[in-house]
C-alpha cells in the first residue's frame, strides 16, 4: 500500500475549509476541480453547484494528502455533526503537535485538550470549525 489519504465531503464550503487547512499546514493545492469544469451535455451541472469543488487536494507531509469535495445539491447535505470518524495526525515533535493542534482547533470545539496522556504520548482531539474531527499526537517512543 502506498498511502491512505482522508477524503472529506463538505456542504459547499470545501474551498473555505481547505484555505484554512492550507494556512495551518502550508504548501500549495495539488489540484482544484470545480463541478463546472466537468459540465457537458451528458453530465449537466446545476447553476448553484457550478462553482462548488468537485476535487481539491492539499499535500501534507512527505507522502500524504488531504482531499475533499463539496456534495452537489441533488445528493443532499452531509450530516457534519454525526461524523464520528477522526483524522489522525502523528507529528515529529511536541512543538509540531502544538502548532497543528492550536491552528486547526481555532474556532472549533475541544474534545480533549492537548497534553500528556496516560499511555506516554502527547496529544489532543477536537472538532474544527467545519465539523471535521481530528486527533493530533506526538509519540516520543515511535520507531517507525
């Protein structure tokens, strides 16, 4: 297996959310495709979906990418408050964990503040201001 990359569905604010994520992680978008870019006679796109994101990718770290799209109107809304999956970030230092945790959690809801855990790691978890759940952790004993 080469990589596993999280793919998130948004209700029309994928670009806003990914601009925020880019401000935390840095880097440049690898790809942005809007629904209007795919519109054709065989695949008509509603006017209110035309500028929504069909695919956006933000490379993170050495081999990973965060990927997303907006859900088009005809498919209904994503239930952001019922999403119980979390995106796990394993950092290389406590400082990196603090930077990512504080950046991504800004304006969100903390589930567990960042700090030392009983199992010997340093981490915390939260739901960001877009409803996406994250765990940020540094494991000083990681070998690998």
